[in-house]
C-alpha cells in the first residue's frame, strides 16, 4: 500500500495540483486532497514525487524492439527468454509498462532476411509472451507483455497458422501490411530500393521489385476470415501504411479500427473522421520527419489527426516525445501523455483497466521528473509501479527541476479545481 505525494497528477484531460494518489493492492484506491490520509498510521508507504509528475504507465501498441534484443546482429540469435527479461528492464527505464511486442510475418524472402523473423522463431516469441500474459502478477516479469502480429499480405501460406494462434489467445493485436514496392510506405520505389537492395546490382534490384509486385497476395476473403476470428476473440485489428482513402475504407470494411502510420495528412484526417485510431511513431517526433519521407508525426499532431503514439523501434522516444511536444510545440502535457497512455489503451480495448489514473483502475504508475544538464532538461523516471508493486526506483540528485518550476507557474490552476473537479 502506497501514497504518492508532492506531485502533479496527470489525468487524460487535466493536471491535478495539491492531490495525492493512494494505491491499495493492485488498484488505485483514491485520488484525494494531499494530506487527507495519515499514511504512517494507516501503514502506507510514502513515495515523494519531489514536485514531478505522477503519470500512467505508458502503453506501447507497436514496437519491434524485442527483435533487436534477440538479434543484435542480423545473423545472431540470443537466448529468447533472456531477451524478454532484458527488454522489459529497458522498457521500464522509459516508462513502458504495457508492451505489445510487434512481430513481422513476411512471405517474400527479400523482406525476411533476419533469422528472428522466420516463422518458427516468431512462434517461440509468441509462446513466451503468451506464458508471461497468462501468469501476469504471479511471475518474475516486471511489465505487461502482449503480442501484436504484423501479417504481410504476401504470406499466403500462413492463414491457418495465424487463425490457430488467434483462437489460442496468443495474439492481442493483428495488423495487415502490404510493403509491395510502389504503394503504401514504399509508393516511391526508390525508397524501397534504398531499404532492401542496397547491396545488390541495379539488375537484381529490378528483378526483386518485379517479383515482389507480382507475388501472390492474400485474397480479400482470406483477410476477412482472419478479421472475423480476430473480432470473435476480442483482438484489435489494424491497417498499416494507408496511402489512400479507398484503401482506408477497404480496411474498415474488414473491421480495422486502427490506422498505423497513415501516409498523408489527408488519409489520417479521413481515418479520424471515420472514427479510427491513428498511430504515429515517437522517433518521428524526435527526428522531426519520417524516415521514409511520409507524413511527419509532428505535423500529424499539430493538425490534430494523430490519436496515438508508439515507439515503433526506439522505446527511448516514448517519454521524451511527451516533453518535446509540450515544451517545443506547446501541447498541453496531459494531451501529450494521453497519446501515450489512454488513447492507445482505448485503441486495443484495454482502457477499462489501464491507460489512465482513475479510481478503481490498475495501479500502473510513473513518477517523472525533469532534470537539467547544461541548457537542456531531460525527463527521467524515479519510480514505477505495476499492479501496485514498486518494480523500479531510480535516484537522481535533488536539483531544481523544470517540473517543479512549472508547478509554481501553474499554481493558479490549482485554485480553480474543487474536489468535484477530480476525475474518478
């Protein structure tokens, strides 16, 4: 049992000043005026936020980081169980408490050069994640592990296997991808060439492009079958690299409610108009551009057409992006955090338990401070709770922080809040 004090509580639509968060067992028991609880008499441990932020654990619904940990070099495969443990420690350092490990299932050889992406290895990872999920709260893992299967539509022989894993409850999100050169992310064929044919001759590159463009693809009926099973099992469905409104509507017809990395602002806006969740990458927020020259996440956020942010391939960018959007683009911090927490949780249907600090929800909580080094500030996590357990503590020098100054600057906001204004 814990009470977290002296912090700014981040809720989906506001920041709360002068409140404390009470954790009992695995739940948020109360959000109340600071000092309302005699923690010592009640036997509660006290976590001092030191003027920082008390925020929900981050929910990452698209990241292939686990592939990098397993395969730090293209031809090297490390021990899979060890990699899962090592990955979660890194993820904790960046505030990710729920991770949808995103595994790619490509059919065409040129898209599947990494041994870690061979189907037999994908199944091994799926089994590890499924076991961690099944014993959640009773195992040695520190975060919530989930599985996002990314199915390339040229993988025509895998329909039965994917259906089997869906029915076994081993897939928590399913996305349909098409990386054929000339469309989607690679509508500019030169981008495809730079990504996949850097070490081959022009003739071989042309042959590979022709083969990829002419390779068999899953029929709409096969995709519909998988989508039907996914919906039956409560699995979120996503489309990927939507490059036209027509493709978007086709994906919606299949039952997709998530559009990952829409190629243009027009398509992203159309997805939002249709009630779909749009996902952009946080590395893109830090870099200021898409690595493939498509819609910038910064532009998508500015235009109000990005609803969720994910780490994609770089977990470090998750927490950092919230503060970049806040400080550099003047986005209210609660809105920036919402794109990393409640919005992705809502997209995959777990928002009833996770994604926001509300009474009765699971106690996945971060304590975040901004520390200064030179002329810059960096958000750091000083404490992390998952399921109400303190799973990580980090000690930073008690130096003045930007978050503490921000609390002073925003003190007038606290005066406008009443007890009735607290979201429960």
